[in-house]
C-alpha cells in the first residue's frame, strides 16, 4: 500500500510541476491576470478539474511560481553577501550571480518583473514578502561588517533594500540584453558594478 501511495505522490508532484512549467511558458507572452486555467491544463494534457487538485486558482498557481522563482535564491543571496575580502569582491559576486541566474532562468525573471507591479494582488504580495525577506537577510549579513558599527537597524535595512532593489534592476537589464549580445551584457555588468560602488561609497560616509 505504501509503495502505491508513493507512486501516486510522485505522479501528483510531476503533474503539479508540469502545470507550473506550462503556466510559466504561457506567461512569456501574457500577464497572469489574463491566463486561464483551461489554457494551462490543455498545455499539460489533463482535464480542467485536475487543476484544482494542485491549486485553488490561477492566483494560487502564481504564488507558487513566485516561490519557485525566488524561494531558492535565499541561500545564494546570503552566500553572496557574507563577509568578503573586500566590497569589490562582494559587488563582483552579486553582479555575476544576477547575470548567471537570468541566463539560467529567464522565464522566471520575466514573470517576476511583469507581476511585481501587475494586477493580481496575492502575487504582488508574495513577491513583496520574498523581497522583504531578502532585505532582512542582507541586513543581517551586513550587520556583521565592521563598517556597520554605530548604524541604526532601520538604516541598515534601508541599505540592504537598496542592494536588493539594485539587483532586481540589474536582473531586468540583463534580461533585456540577452538578445543584444555579449557586448551589451558586459555593459550592463559594468554599469551595475558602478552603481553598487556608489551605494557602497554612500555607506562608508553615512555616519559622517
């Protein structure tokens, strides 16, 4: 019996992932608010009623896509921000991580960029919650730096959110640069590096 349940659970997970993958593909050319569950189930080859075994609504599916797109990034973000030899090394790691993630998961980045300010409230809230978590995690790592001595907690969180926002902007620019070639990708990386340096310089003089 347990073996049969295990097979069913595996199949259920495969169907759920297939629905997520199909939705992500369909969202390349439209927003979540215009996506119909019949489109998704048709792409997977299952009956519309099967959708509700995995998600309550397309909004619920969108929230799951947010978790898939951003949830796995938390360990990588912490690793990127952890104490480095220099601020330049930290900036270089952040820019490279962003570029690599966009190259590997462009559809996820496009989905987040479109839905962050889109029309589906639960998805906007899920993205906002994930970004808030990033801000707190980056703040906690920055607090370990000697330069953080004397900083108020709210100011340190503001700084962390500046870095997070900059990485989001950079991700969108890397996405746009994908079809433009290596030269444009390098230009985006250089601009992002300079912008993060500017934030870092401001950090060094904030307590002045």
